[in-house]
């Protein structure tokens, strides 16, 4: 029920809003406006009446007005935070401003995207890196973006993202927000547990999910326990080149449970990796043969296993060559991991989803989807349990530590707990899929800022609509979370938006978490009509330092350097060598040079195109019909593409960005003379 709109309530609210807008936070131009006359003061007073009128006409409560004021950005003002959201089965990454919840940009990753020319003459060699057994796979199911970190905090340099559907990892450089590399995992087709970085981004962690023979060769499902396996891969990242070094990377073979998500320890737990799992039942489904379906078979046991990996030691084991080559990739076998003391299990309740490390690295938080608690493991307790010895083992020989020895608390938070984030006040937040709600709870020992007693307790809840999966708080998985905002990534949006046919968008709900205690305010609903995002990370905008134009004319964004082949102004022309024709073309407002490109049918065409613009935002496009080419040429950018001119005809090419008053004239003719 909407609260009745009282004149007094709105009046006070509006006054408070105006008063709370401190001079210091307002841009200089607006301060200057305010100083030049008294009109602005009377306007502000007058605005009370107007605000009240608008509120009444639009049926807005005082809370609605506060929410609007907390999220609205006047034209020209920027968001404080940028959310990097996975794009789910769109295969892309999305950048969203917080708190305005405005979509800023799609980053083309695994899927062709024609606005950016991605896959239409640009980025083709990177998309080719994502081939599976030589076949194009031009979609992906992106789940978990991972911003690069220094000392456990986002540093704004790179973003990684996984493709659950084909076990691939992409590397995005945040200088230009473009994808630079796609790595296909040679061991598997399934990688839900990617990707997560170590605190200095030396390694990118990619965990598997659905068990299969490593290398995915055929094996009968009846042979699941013997032939199928899980894994986690550790990709070595080289910051200088901005690339994963595949020949310095390795994997660890795991039992064929379904590894779900991983996280890297930090501070006290740095050098350790934690992963949760489901299907320790080793269920193999087969509903058509009268077997329990997976959904029943996978959730029979009360416990699954938290995977605890001594990663420091695993690196040493890899460096010592104690690996086996599988599909040409070095793998530490499970037996080796056990012998070397690299791998331990701890029971975790029940069908868990998500494992999240507290900002100080002391605690590992796991939620069982079918258990109303969050379970908190202590890193020191785990170390003592490992040192204590006397383990039981699972059927693959992996030591199982005692649950009670390793846990420090369990808190009943509600129904269907999934993922956890943290704030700067010693609170943790856990999504509750079934309620649906987000629970705030006090992280014992860390709640000291407001609550001096070590305290593990539920503090408050905010309802969300509907079925929240991940949540993302501002820098909420780092060593120093910011608090302030939390976004609830809701799976369903029924009744929240105009129904666009039977397919509805997802719903991102912005929640204000700045107020302490049990008050959290829902501020904004953002329809997400471009895929089903899973995880997102929110970074302080001032940590990002993108280029405004490419650093030099002739810049090749794939390799982040000037390409010596890039044509410069004055070097334009067309050269023929046998039946290979090289086009050296430049683009500037408002023409291409050359404008006539004449070839013979069957010629191989190498087309080199440089934007010689230096002004920010002076982007040109390049559209070549029938040959499936479209480019986005940002200032300074160089792109080369090749094709065989197998279709004779007259092809008008043109600039596909409205770049100037004479944009429509920015065109030319590609003339292919028939044989
Ligand atoms: S997952 Cu989708 S809601 Cu892939 Cu991290 Cu949990
Ligand atoms: Cu260049 Cu339009």
C-alpha cells in the first residue's frame, strides 16, 4: 500500500532534499548560478510547491521522492560507480552506471555485435580464438565477471569473464573496454566456477561444473564414477601484455562432483583457494529410464563438500613437473593433490551455491540452497584441522575435515540463501532466492565498528521482486568494500514492467544500504532486456582511467600498439600484386580516401582503414553491403580486414555513424568487375 501523501510530509521531505544537497557536492557551474542571483532561492522555495504537485499527480509517496532524488542524475553529471554485469546468454558484458542504473555500454565479448563491428570485420581473430574443435561458437553464457585486483582491491585495469556453456575465459582491457583474448579450456566444456582472480591478479581461476571425461572424449554415462572428472584451472595472467599465458597455466583434477563457484583467499588466507560443490551424490540422471531426475538425485545428501586448495603448494607442485598431460595441458592428478597435501574437503550444507571470502580473509561463507542458514568457516580453524590430521576420506581418497572443527557460526537467514557480499560496516548480505529478499547479517568479530561484541546475527531484511540470484554491493567482494549501494539481480520481473510479449526482462533492483540496522531502502528497478545476467561487480568510477581517444593514429586495439601497416594521411591508395589488392584508406569528417575501390571478381582484397581523427567521440563507421562488413572506427583506430571479392557488382560503402553534417556524403563505391 502506498502511504497517503501528506502535505506536511512532502513539504518536509522536499525541504530536507534541498537542504541535504550541500554546496560542496555541486558542480562549480551550478554554484556559480546560485550565487549570481536570489532567483534560485525563490525558485527552490517555489520548487516545494511544484514537487508536491508532481508527487500528487504521479501518486508518489515521500519515500518515492527520496528514492528518486537518490538515483536521479541531472544531465551531464556522472555516476559514482560503474557496474560490470555479466550478460548471461547474450555472451556479452554490460556497463551500468550506479546509482542512476543507466546502461552505458555493451562490451562485445563472445558474440558478434554489429554496432562495434565485432565479428563483422573487427575482432574476428579474437572470436576465432573461441572456436571449439575448429567450429565457430558465436554465443556464450557469461556468468561471473572478475575485475582485476591489486592487494585484493579493484584496480580498474582489466576484466575477465567466463562462458559457462563452452568453458572459455575472455580478457577485456579497461583502457578501451574491448576484448583482447579468448581462451578455450582444453579439458572441458563446462566452467561455471569461473572466473575469479587472486588478490594481485597473477592467476585467473576457472572452476568446472558438470562432470565429464577431461578432454570431453566419449565415455559411457554408466562409467561416470571412473571416467568422469571435475577440475579447476589456474590461468597465469601477464599484466604487461594483458594476456593469459596458456603455456604457464595448469589445472587440478577433482572428483566428478559438480564444482560450482570458487573464490581466492586474501590476507591471512592468501595462497588458498576455496570452491563449493554439488552432486557429491554422483547422480547420473536418466529420468527416461525410470531413474531419479538430476534435480532429485543431486540433492539427496545433507552435505556436499567445500573444496579447500593449498594453491601456493599447487603452484610448487606444477613447477616441479608433477603433472600429467591431458589434451596437451598439464593437470595435477587428484592422487597427486592428495599426496602433496593440496586438497581437502569439508562438509557443507545442503546443495550449496556460492562461496565468498570475507574482506579480511578470515572467513569463508557458504550458503546451502536447501538450508536456511549461512555457514561460516574460519580460515584458522581450517588450518588447525588440517594440522590435526586423522581425516576420513571420500571415495577418491580426498581428506575430509570435520565440519564442527572448521565452522565458527551458522546463522539462520531465511529461505534459499545463495550469494554473499560485504560492506564497510562489518555486515554481510546474502540473497534469499525463495523469499525473495536480501538478508543483512553481522559478521562476527568484524562488526566492531558499530557493535563492539563479536556477533553473528541476522540484522535485517529487504524484500525484492522476484527471485534474486546474485547480489552485488559496491566493491562488495574486495578487501575494502564501500557499502552505500547493493544491486539485487532478480531473475523474474513479472508485473514490474510493461509486458513485452511472453518474454520478460530480468530486473536489477538498486538498494540503499547506507543506513544501518534493519533499514534498507529499495530505490530503483532497471529492466534488463538483453540476456540473463548472473554476477556483477561494482567499481568506484574514479578507479577507471579509460583512453578518450586511441593514443596514436594507426592504433591496433587487438595488440594495443601502432600498426606499421596503418595508412596515414597522404599514404592512401590501392595497390595490386597478382590478384591481391591492398586498399590503404583513411577516414576523417566527412570522407573516405580513396572513394572508388575497383577490383576484379575473384581478387583477394586486403582492406586497411585508419581513422585519422583526434577529437573525442568523432567515431566513424564503415559499412560494406553484401560482404557482411561493418566497422566502428574510433578516433585513431586502425582496422584491417580481408575477403575474396567473389560477388561482382556495384557496392556503395558508407559511414554508419552520423558523424557530421555531411555524414550522408561520407561514402564511396566498391566496384567489382565481373570475369
Ligand atoms: S550463478 Cu546464476 S544466480 Cu552462475 Cu554465480 Cu548464482
Ligand atoms: Cu563518418 Cu558518418
